């Protein structure tokens, strides 16, 4: 690998990292502007997920 290839690779990786940081910041901003949080009932969530799993189609392998 020549130095110009290495430099391009570093720039590309930096750009990808910046895109990921921007996406994360956008998700954080959306969450913060989403209004008043609702209480989370972990037991009800667990029941819903167990029901979802029972009715889900088996994955083919």
C-alpha cells in the first residue's frame, strides 16, 4: 500500500465515523425532543415479548 492509498483509507474511515456520530446525535436529539417520557412496565414488556415469540414463525436454517 502506498502512502496515498493509506491517506485515502484514513479519510474514508474518518468520514464513516463522522456519519455514525451524526446519526447517533440525530437519534439523541429526536429522543430529547420526543416529549414527556412514559413509565416503563418491565413485566408487561416481558409478557408481550413472550407472546410475540410464541406466535413468531420459526426461522428457517
